C-alpha cells in the first residue's frame, strides 16, 4: 500500500504514529527520525510549512540501500506498534492526504529517506521544497536505529539512545538530597501520587509551572497535553473564547464596554478601558459602578455569595496574560468557575471547538491508575 500527499511541518517536525503517542519521550534520536513506542517523529529542514511525503507499507524488507540514489539521508528503526498509525501534526491533528497506515500490531521497522533539508533551513515555506519516503515492514525482533546514508548537513548529530527509567526513580543528573532524607520508598510514593493528581502521568516542567493546569489534567490529561503543544496564535484564540464564554454565562457579554473588550481580544487588538489595567483595579471599579451588574446573590438560606458576574469579572484580564499558555489555563479556569465549576462541560465544548480530531480522554494511556 502506498500513499502520497503533503505533510504539515511544525517546529521542524511531523509525526507518523499514534495520536496518543508520547512523542516527548523518545527512545532513540537520529538525524531524520526520533522514535519511541507508537511513533516516528520526522525532523525536517524547514521550520514550518508543507513537505512532500510518501508512505509505503511493504510485504518484506527492501533490498539493501543503494547510496547512489538521490536521497540525502536515510535512517531506520524498529518500534513497537500497538495503536493505529496515521500521519499527524505535532498538535496531534490528522493530515487529510493520508489514511490509516495499514500495518499490524507488533514490531515494525520504519525506514525514512529525505532530500532537500538543506535548501531552506529553519525557514517557513508555502510550497514543498523537501521530500520524504517512509517505508514500513513487519519484523520479529527489535533492532537499534541505524543510519544508512547521510549527505546533508541538517541535524548533523550522531544517533543517541536515551536512557529509560521509571518515572519515580531519581534523576541521575538531579539532586538526590530528598531521596537520601526521606528514602526511596517515600519519594516513589510521592511521585506516584503526583502522577495520579496529574491524570495518571507525571507533569512535564512546563505543566508543573502552570498553576491551574492540574485542575484540568485530572479530568482530561490528553487535552492538557494538546494545549501544551499548541502555538501561541491558537492559544490566544482559546483564551479569547474562554473569556467570551465566562462573560456570556454571567450575562455580561452584551454590555457595551464588555462587548468592546471581547471584540478587541478576538481581533488581537489592545484591550480598551477598563480591561487595559492588568492589575484589575479598573475592572473592579467598572463592575462596582455598573448598575446592570450584581456582584452578589442570596441563596435560599439567606446566605450571600459571589455572583457569576463577580467570578467572571477578571476573564479578559486572565485571557490577556503575557504568556499564552498561562492565559489559557487562567481564563479556562475562570470560565469553569463562572459555570458553577462545570469542568466537564467546558472540556467537552473546548474539544469540539478547537480539538475535534483529538482522541477521547478515555483512550489516554496512564502510567499509573487512579490510586496506588
């Protein structure tokens, strides 16, 4: 079976593998491929844009590589395949030119050949200037990555095999002071408990640095990982969507000055008063002086509590935080709290709006279950 079409490159990469593969945990890295269970990441010369790709499933191992061909780099590696393999972007989105790669589960060798990687190094292109051939065949035994040919200068490093360790084991390059103080068993227990809080896997440094990310990871870690992979423009659109959702739920979106702020956020324009004050003082003053906004409500027991409008008040301030990923998690949390902490409905709507092709949350492979 042979498929030919266009792949979309993002950050010098695209993937032939499962949508749920952990591409940030490679077992081996070469010049044109980086591999791990259920994925082959292909490393390109261009930073962004289209490349030409052919994917070919073979009945048998091909003949020995002939280095007189036009291919400028050729590498192959054997990986374990347990999930459907597609051609996808770094965001996990399926590329329409390619159907599911018809290979069986088990050990498969992927040979990747490339040419043109030196032509537009680290640039953005609008037409393909690089070509790739991915050949796949079934094998019975694992084999280390090998380089069959290298004539270009892109990613000009030797093959690296990455050490594999349990996520609760101490990092050999890290500080072992806590392991010495509390002992291995206690540190391992804490690491596993943290992984459970983060949806079944330990957080990356990027996630750990996001104060509110854990609230979403416990519900849908796959979605949280997809958010981390997003580029800034998409993150900004999600943040704007979250702010509009919060104000809409609170019944504020049609107030003239609120609508002006939402429209500015949608258009990536500077936010008008009172949302131009990132400390939020102007927003608080505006909300207090606006007769159409109630800042508190009284329940059936006579107890006073914050209104949805008060909870939503900082939505645009959250959405305009300087770091796009922080803006997303902060504004999503505000939207969830405004809707009575209905995280599941928010996640459902967010997936439908921005990640319609992302695999369902229940297909996420946890490293550890919901409890120890």
